[in-house]
C-alpha cells in the first residue's frame, strides 16, 4: 500500500531481470515472485499470528467493509456440528485476494517488460490445518504467471504424512484452472528435522513420477534434503540423498479408442476457509474426501478426471463445457452463487454427484440446511450416529460400520417423488443412503473413505453409480447389481 516502496521495488525488479538475463542468456527458466499481503494471517497450533501489518491495508478494509479485519482464533470442527459464524470471513478473503492479484500482476509486468518469464509458488491448497489463508488466489493469476510451482512438504500440520496423492491432485487442479506450465515441489524439511528423510525418498520418487505423467507438468523441485555440518549452522545439500531419487517421466499414454467419461471434481477453497483447523476424527476429513475421490477416480481407465475450482463453474469456461459430470466431495461450505452455477450446469444437461453435505453452510459458516435438495430430490435428512444396514433393489444387504474417517455415522435421506432410493435403510423403508434422480446422485456418507473390510465394495459402488448417473439419465434405468460384499 506504500507507493514509494512499490516504485522502488518495481525498479529493482526491472534492473535485476535485465542484468541477470544479460549475464546468463538462455539459462534462466523464470523469475519467481514472492509476495506477502499486508494483513496476512497464518493459522498455527499456537494460535493466529499477524505476519505483516500495514495501517493502510487495515484502513482500506475498514472503508470497504465498514468494519475492522476479523481475527479468527479458533477451530471449526464439523464433527461438532455447526461452526461459529464469521460474518466477514468471505469479505476478508476477497479483499486480500484482490490486493494480491493486483500486486502480483504489477510486478509480473515488470519482469515481462525485460523479456523474462514469471514464476510463482503456491503451498498446498485445499487444506485447513496450517494453511496460509487465501490460497485460492491461484485461480486468479493464470494471465500473470508463465509457470506455477505447487508444493507439498509431506506434513499434515501435526505429524509426518507420507502421502503420494497430494502433488498429482494439486498439479491436476492447477492445469484445470488454466496454467499451461506447472512444476511440482517436494519438500522434506519436516522429515529432515526428525532424521527420517531417508524414509521419504521412495515416496518423493513415486509422487513426482506420477505428477510428471500429466501433460502440463514440465519439471519438479526437491527441497529440504540437507547435510547439517553443525547443529547451529545451516546445512548443505545432501547430494547422496538427491542421487538416490528415482524420478522418471513416464512414457506417453497410448490413446484409447474406447469412449471415456470426463469427470470434474469440485474443490472449493471456500470450504477450506470455513473449516479452518478441522481435525474431525483426527484428520482433515474435507481434504481426505477430496484426495481419495481424485485417487480413486483417476485410476479408472475410462475416466478423464479434472480437479476443478470455483473459476471453472463460470459460464463459458471451456473445461466446464467438456464435463459429463461434476462430483462434489464433502464441500460442506459453499456460497449460494456456486450452488446456483452447479444448478445451471445440471439444467443444461450435466450430471451432478455429491458424497454428502453439499453446501450445507454458506461462505461465512452460516447453516442453510440444504444440500441443493430440490436438484438432488432430498425431502428430509435424519442423522444417525452409528453405522447401519441397507437393502438394495435386488435384495443385496450392505453394511456400513462406524469408522474414524466416517466422523458422523450417516445421513438417512427421504427422497422426493420421482427420485429413487438405491440403498434403503433396513429399519426404515422410506429412508436410505443413496438417492438417484435424473442425472443426479446423492450419498448420505462418504463411500470413498470406508476403511473396514467392505472398503473395496463401497468404492466399487461409488464408481459404478457415478457411471450409471451419467449414462442412464433416468433413475429407473441401470439396475446393475451391486458388487457382493
């Protein structure tokens, strides 16, 4: 917000790019912008901390919103029910992103004016454990950045997490929102501090190899592998560990002649803003539902899967026009405008699938008690605290047992006229956990997160019923028997 500092900074950027480009012609991939907004808040286990504080930024928000910036120093846990409503949460998010976009594009223009390419880095998106707020700015910078780098440090905010699903999912999302060149970053500093980075190396190799299979991913970074010479000194690169990595760009996939379904998986950053710090059942259940949905659906040979953001729901988006279906995995908090865009997509012939609680809360955490009931044909919902037993139309019995990731039993849904129960509660013939309509499918739980011996069966049900919802537009068709437990 300081015009003098801004002008000095942009002059520095121009001169630095001009000098380095002349000194190292053809050897510089891009110039990376690193910016912090002037009221950046970071959630940590010890509370929220103001990282930068500028009076001008505070005053600008007061003028726009008629109130001071909110300080959000608590956790919203969906297993506890209704979150604390934060009336200015969405306003703060939009204000911050608008200013970040303006500043980023300002400096990007300076880099490009000297013939340089612009890069920028994004930490893990779609998480709520220790995230820097406003990561959805990624969706707004595609015109200002030539290369986007998306990072993951194999840490969930509380403990080490050897998760190979994260980087491929994030790379897919960055391509969906419009980045033509993407790099993935695997950082090992959390593991290095505990002397466990050697255990992480095969995980890094596998997740980078998987990420490189995506056409927009041009390369990768590995960070945090250090050889410490002294406890109080900065370490040097551990070249032995770097050499032990086995990262390969996979061979191009053979084009299939079989018809494929193009599936969008909606990942709304609004959802992760509202559920900050959520650890329902000891995990971030929203993140787990998204990751496992992508992991499961992307492995299907007849699916072409795209993780999409709110940006992709805009009318005229080229990817939206290609989607046969949109799957919404546990996006419990959504603005009304996003639900309206999903409805418009459905009315134009697209298929909608939700695994549970689509937009039950608005963008500030206020409950609306509606999962797009009219579209999905839900007359009422009764929450059940434990597992249940269900009967399918062809007489099969399905069991759902309590589980850590299934943080709240299940929702028994009563369908509206014209909608069909695919799995009826054995104790209540009018309720069930799967409701089919015309190009709609709603679950009363998250089938992709079942952990017990029925896991494979429920995952098969999840995938097959998505296919049925697309290829059999009316609820009476596609009576394929469910897989046997």
